[in-house]
């Protein structure tokens, strides 16, 4: 797909999502495997309308995961565009007996890793991860007028972002897929081309490190408060 053609397709899908003003769940097509298979077949043959439909039903999830892996909107949008460019390019290689969304997750992880590696050339630390405060589509809404609850959620997200920033890339990917995306351990292992045992170990290690980091941060904050 030419860059201009892809941009038009992406823009159309984005505008349609905005017009609907509702979340587009990643499993909308997964619940209708016959429709999904038909759209994939048509898209692989060059039908851009079919490809746009696939994008509409999966772009929100790709954007959410990219944002969590890379930590900011600009990189997440770049990653999302690259993901769908690769999907379009390699769709002819996709086998119908495969899980499409697992395949899509794998491409997303690879793209995010590539972008993170490029960023690491200019920085010694990994990109921060977490759900941005203004990421309304990817986080649970707060009751209107509940300013205290909103502030607490914002502080918790910021703390988790800092904790996740300390994780190695593999642990980060594992815990994002398992705890944030809600995938089964076996599916995470397939996406990361690893074993369930290794993934469980990475998730356990990540959870432990996050817990230690958060507890240490809260202790330091309490000491500082008591010294005032």
C-alpha cells in the first residue's frame, strides 16, 4: 500500500471511530470468525475497504498497547501506523488457521521494540510505560465530580508508570500483555515466542519489582511528610 493510500485509509478509519464516539473492542471481529476470514481474504487481495474494516475494529487496541509500551502519544501513533503498514504488507502470508489478533499483537510488540531500540540510541533508559492521564478510552472512567478519586487514580497511574520504567523490556512486554491486555499466559508466550514457564517467571518478577518500587516510594514519601 502506497503511503498516501495508507494515510487515506487510516484517516478514514480514525474519523469513523471518532464519529461513533464509542470504544471499538478488539473482539468485535473475533466473535465472527467467518466475517473476519472474509475480510482478511479480501484485504490480502488488495481490497482497501476490507482492510479499513479490519483497522476500525483493531486500531484502538493497537494504539492502547503501543501507548503502554512506549509511554507517549506521538510514538504510539507512529507505532500504530507502522503496525498496520506491516499488517497490510504481510497479510498475504497470514494463514487462516492462525489467531489473527495474536498475530496482530506480535507485530505490535515487534514494532514497539524497534521504536524503543531507536530511542535507546539517544537515551540510556527505556521509555516509560503506563496509561496516560488523558487516555479516556483506555482507562476506567471516574465518577463525575469525584475529584478526590480522580486525583488518587492519577497518582496511582503515575506511580505505576515510574515502577514500570524500571523493568527490563521482556518483563515489560509480558506484564503489559498479561495484566493490562488480559491475555492468557499461554497466548502471551506464543506472541513473545517464549515458553509459558518463562512468561510466568517474567510476570512474577515484574510484579515483585513493581511492588517493591511502590512500597519504597510510599515509605520515602511518608518520611518526607513526617519531617515537615
